[in-house]
C-alpha cells in the first residue's frame, strides 16, 4: 500500500513562499482577511473551551451555555452540539467562501523577497524517534496536546478528590470509587480527543484544503491522535472493569444495557472494535499484514455506532461535528469511486515498474504534487492504493499518468494482468479501474522557489517527474514559474531503474531548456560497483492499450469545484439540523422518547440521512451540471483522447538516459550513497545565500537523513541566514 506524507503548516495559512506574490483586488483581499479573522476567532474560542473544560472554569462556562440554550427545540443535546461541534462546522462553511474567493492561484515574481526566511512548518526539529520527521509547528502541536492531557488529568484528579468529600463513603469503597471516577474522566478525555480524530482523514475536506495540509500528510496526525484516543478509552474501560471486579458485579455490569443512563454493553462492543483497529494499525502489523489492517479498520462504523448507543445523543453530540465532516467526505468519495475509468495505456518497464495512463475530464484539475487512490476490480473490489501522479497537468487536459513499483502481491498481479494483455491469446484480459481523487496540495509549492533540491529514493522519483515536466512546460509556454536552479538527487538500488528518468522528453517539452534552466541530476546506484554490461542497450517494455469508451474520472471530488463542494457541505448541514428539529417536534417530544441508547441511534440516523438525502441531491445536480458543461466539448475531447491513446503495438523502446538529458548535467555514481552534508554545502557554495526548497520523496530513512542534515546545516550556518525548507513527500509501497 502506498502512503504519502508531505510537511506543511499545522495552522491556517494562505501565505505564499518567497519569490511570488499573489495579486488580488483590495475588496477581495479585505473579504478574505475578514473571513480568516472570523475563522481564527471561532477556532481559538473553540479550542479554548475544549482546553478549559476539564477544569472548574471550563465546566462552569459550558454549564452556563447549556442553561442559556437548552430551552430550544434541540434541548441539552443541541446545547452541547453548539459548544463542541457547531464551531468546526461553521469554520467549514466559512472555508467555502474563502476558497471560492481565493480562486485559482495566480502568481507573479516578487522583487522584495531575496533573503531566506525561517518557517515554523518546514524546519525539522525532530528527525529520529517514534514521530518520524517533525517540523517546528508540529512539535508545538504535540507539546500543546501533551500539556492538555497533563493539565486535564490534574484538573480531573482535583475534582475527583473534592467529590469524595460530598459522599459518605467507607474507606474500603474509596479505592473503587476513585477507580470508576478516573475511568469516567479518561472516557471524557478520550471523547475530547475524538473530536479531532476524524478531521485528518477527511481526504477532500474543506478544512484540510483551507489550511493546505494534504491528506497524505494529515494521516500522521490521525495516527498520533488514534494512539492517544485509544489509550484513554482503554484506560476508561480498564478502570471500570477493575472497579466492577472489586465489587463482584463484573459480568452483570458488562452485559447491562440501561434504558436511561449509560449502556455498558454497547460501550464494550465499541471498545472491542476500537482495540481491534488499534492493534492491527501498529506499524509491525500494518507493514507485514496490510490487508488485515485495512479490513479491520472498517470497524470504525461499529465503533462510532455503538459509541452513540453507549453514551446517548447528548454526549455523542460532543464529537458529532467532526464525524459528520468525515461522513460527508466518505459519501462523496463513494459516489466518485463508482465511476469506471478508462485505462488509456498500460506499460510494464524492465525495472519492475508499471505505468498507467488514465482518462480524466478536462474539468478535473490537479497539480504536480497530487496523488490518487486506485482500485482495479479484477484484482480486488476492496483494496485502494495511493499513487503519486507522474505527469504534469500541462502534459494533457485529458489524462494523467502514474508509476507503480512492483513490490507486493497486488502490484505483482497488476503487472501480470498487463503482460497477459499484450499476448494475443490472452488479449481479452481487461483492467477495470476506479479512482478517488486527485488529492494533495492546493498550492503548487514547487513553483515558488528559484532554487529547488529534489531528493528521491527509488520510485520516489515519480512525483519529481511530474514536477520537472510541469516546470519545463511553464518555462516553454511563458507561464508563471520561479524555479531556475534545480538539483535532482536520486538514489536507486540498481541501474535498471535509470530509464524511469527518461520517461519525460525534456528537449521535446522545452527546446534548449538548458539555456533557461540550470538542471543538475546526481544519480547514486547504491548496490552496483560500476555500469552493468547491458547499460547502453535498448530497454524493451511490454505495452498494452485498452479501447477507449469515453469513461473518465469523475469530477465529484472534494478538491474539485469549490461552489459545488460548498453547496454539498452547507445543504447537508442544514438538512441535518432540519431533520433533528423535525424529529424532536413530531416524534421525540410528543411521544416522550427518553431512552438514551435509542436517542443516540436516532441521532446517528439523522446524520446519515442528511448526508444521503440532502447531500445526495446536491451530488446528483453536480453530476448533471458537469455532464451538461462538458457536453459541448465531448466530441473534441474524445478525438483528442483517441489520438493520445493510440497504441503502439509491439515492444516499446525506452530511450537512453542521456538522450533526453545532456551528459553534462547528469552524473551517475556507483557503489555509494548520497552525502547530504557535502551536497548541501556544495550547493550553498554554488548558489549562495538564497532560499532553497527541499522536497524529499522516499523511505523514512531517507527523510530522516535529509532532515538531520538540513537541521545541522541551518545551525552551523545560522550567521549566514541560510535556511533550507524541508518538505517530504514519501511514497512507500
């Protein structure tokens, strides 16, 4: 399974990197700043309430809000929803306006930014340890969470002790009472962490797009929060189990399903589902038994539903906002993934890499830092794998390409399917693809530095092929593009991977590009002492082409049309509120429904129905609108795609590496690994005191090596104000 991680801000950011300024009208800028200020105020107030809630002050504040608002039709559940869930939904709605106003990023070169600057979210602070490479901003976020947990446990302990004085409890019962109280507090802390848990895994979420943190990097935060949340929920259950065992009522309590109050059995089921997900998500299990991890992680449905049955509607409303955002994203992804996508061409390269070219509509935009999730139904109906795009959006308006390294069972079966398609007797073999995405950065960060260092390991060169193609296209077409000095550092195990770099014809894209761009390529072949006997020979790849039937990737994606994405979120949210109001007015209050677990079930049902009914209506209209908008260009698009996808039957010859890349700019070293200390020092001497964007795509060890050297380089050369900005885009099958 592919995984991606890309460093970027933890905080709201609409800044651009030095070298480009974003031009807009005064009114437009004023509205954007106004929206940002309002979102910041809401966010800080929301986080502040969550942080203070474990203490007396926060608890009293929430109680006052409940007393002031529980007279509404929604009751106490509505009050808690207003405090803990409504703010994040309101920020998501305001994000719609912000993204629509922002529009497409149009940049011009800035004359005022010549010196490098320190950036909190790109400078690596920790490079080794359980968290991997951690930026300064991420370190601050981790620290704040640790402080919150310590403060919350301290505040809850004081409140527990004060409660002992209010009850006449014997000394023999004090220990059990404190255990159950501590379990209660751990459960509440787990709920407060659960508020944030689902936000990072909402792939096309407006919130992630607002702060420009791509999903592949946000999953790190989900992993960290998942460990913390499950640890707290496990302690919650463990303390209660010990307390019940001390009282001799363990089995009775575990099986109890109260009509009014906390229902224990649903809590046990929810916790067991969470524990299965937690254990199978641990790195050793996930690495060696990925399918086990993937399938057990679908238990999140059981976890959430039985959590609602366990605590009832008013407690569940604390975490409902984030879960609702995740449900919106999940339903939209489900709708997009139902579309079958034409594989225009499939190629198996000798180095064990597969190239797929997928059809896409002209309206679906992406940039060179994006990735997609791919499903091949002939291989598995359930498995989805993420792959970075290897093509530039300027290569074609009608397709995108991905490179897939054959390393596991799924990728090996894909290669075998493609090889069988090239054999006449097995030519009826087909590939039925479905796609989710594209996802990734809103802003093309690779275009915002005059100086770029691209560090890749193995198949990690894939997104950098897209970046190089994008830059060359822009330079050739005269489009905004800042990079003029580019250093590519690529480490591979064997020389048979080298032809990957020649998959883009640089001279064809941008004639005489060496006169416009200073491009250096340093290649390190780590497991060979010298050029192989076959080097310089023609590399033959097996190529297959599938018939074009007009099926392209669906534009129904959260990163697609901002207006339709916004309408989807707004109407679904309003629909949820309307359904809850109708339920209260015509069913719950008239019939005096008071069963906690049943109210929790109704709450979940309203969330699902609002997404499916109201959100589904918007998605249907979105689909019809896009179908109508693309109808005028349909014939032209089909003609263009047919030309682009015309098969070349028989073997495909990969051009020699130096044919597309001048020898003077490409250096191949054998039997050695990159010395990043020397590379950065040499680059600093050649390029001078300038801003340098460093993007890394490779295994965690490569990321750590680069981050460690960047950090030490900055410390050593602090007087010279030389700062390297660390971005990692890792791809690990």
